[in-house]
């Protein structure tokens, strides 16, 4: 390829190629990882699953990839407000 | 197809097995869309790049929703997602409620449902909501909003909806909202239906279970705990039809 030798080509995002789990009860999680509560999915149909909070929270530290489709946040006015600078930079209007 | 065969051959790798090279993801019960508005989004026509690169508000699918166009004008569609992994990628790259500008709102709704009363999925519904004083809750609101979103996407607000015709049952929840105001935060859970006065059809129990789950499991309050005070409300339910006729006696349900 024409890419520079010292710049490794980025791997395609695993997220983009991963397929949906079709049987949630068949997944074996590594030791220390809690499976979704079984009673939430006893009658699961059509690949539609329910997940309890404790199960979902386990992903927080692992899934940090910025979504490819996320628009620039400043373009839609979605910028974090620095609480400490509110009164200075916004002329006090924040109070 | 190749990926499927590879996964078959190599076995299932979740993000817990391999955070950078997993081959399966956890589908959500529904696809979701995050919307946002604030005074800074008002009047933005989004004409130039890079702004035009993000999806515009879709054309409302129903005549009822067309009436909501004025309301929807300043509400910007941020992104849609349909897996647990994608939800966290978004969560880890977006602004939490405690750092939103004044008068901002996040709306997380099922895909195809716009965050307006006029949408077909909302017009016969209502909302559970709670208002919390800002000063006392600045340190809690991010967790409360996260837990609200997790109960929504995990579909645990309404855990035992009746099954319809053999396909997956439809849940009562259409979306969740967090609103930032100068003096308070408001969290809301929107439902597809609202119980009508004096009808014992099981819907009131189902709605009340949603409210109870919201109050106790999501927000962490005790069942009998009273919450109303200066700038604060109880966890209360109001149908959208009653919300519309302001001034008249509203028939609230309080949990």
C-alpha cells in the first residue's frame, strides 16, 4: 500500500464487524464476569434480550471507542460547561 | 458471511474475552436514538461542513408527528445505536448532565419515535417524572441519568409485558429524558399508554410498577420515602393529555 511504513494501518473496528449474539444463554463469559440475569431472558424471542444494570455496567471500562457516526459535539451546541468559569466567562448569566 | 464462518471456527469472543478484537456484540431489545437541545442549538440551520455531515432530523413518519415539527425544529438528532457496546462508546464520549449548559435536554427514544407528544407512540401515553433541586443533586444526577438509561436500554422498567401474537412483546417505554434547568434537574420516563380513570385493566398496575422501579431501583429512594420540597417533586405520573390542559385539575399518580 501507499501508507507510510511506520504508520500501522488501523485495524477495522471490531464493533463494525462483530455479529449480534443470537442466543444470550449460550454465551460463556470469562471468570469474574457476571452473566445477564437469566430470568430476564427466559422467553427471549427474535434476538431481543433484556439486561440488568450490573451486567451492563461491566462494559463501561471496556467500550471507549468514539462512535464513527458521532457528530462534532460543538456543532450541535453540545459542549461541556466548566462550572467554575460560568460566572466569569458567561458574564454571570449562568447564575 | 466470512465473519460468521470465522466466528464459528474460532468461537465466540465477547468484549470481555478480547476488548479490541471481539467478534460478537450484545444486541439491545430495541434500537435507540439520542436527541439533544439547548439554547445554543436554537436556530442552527446546520448548513456547512462539518456540520452537514451529521444526520438531519428525519421527516416525521406520521401526520400526527407533522404537528410536532415546530417543537422538533431545535432538537438535534445526535446518534442511533442498537448494541450494548455501542451505547458505552457513546456514553464514554459525550457530556454528562452535570456539565450540560443551562436549559439543555437529552432525549433517549426508541428509534422511529420522536420525543414529542404528537408521535403515534406517545400520543396516548404519559410520563413518570421527578424534579430534583440542582444544588443538592449536582453530584448525583449523572449516576441517576446513567441508571435511567440503563434501565431503558436493558428493558427492565417494564419486565413482564404481555406477549402479542408470538413475537417479542412490546414494552410500555418509549423514551427517557433529562432536563437541566437553572434551579433543578428533571428526569422523565415516557410511556406508550396511560391508565384511564376508573378502569381496572391491569394497565395502572403495570404503569405503577414502572414508577416504583424508577423510584427505588434506579433513583435509589425508599418505597415510602417522601421527596417533595423546595424545587423538588415526588415521583409522579401524568398523562400527556392531562399535561396539555394546563390549569385544570391534573390526575397525577404518585409513587
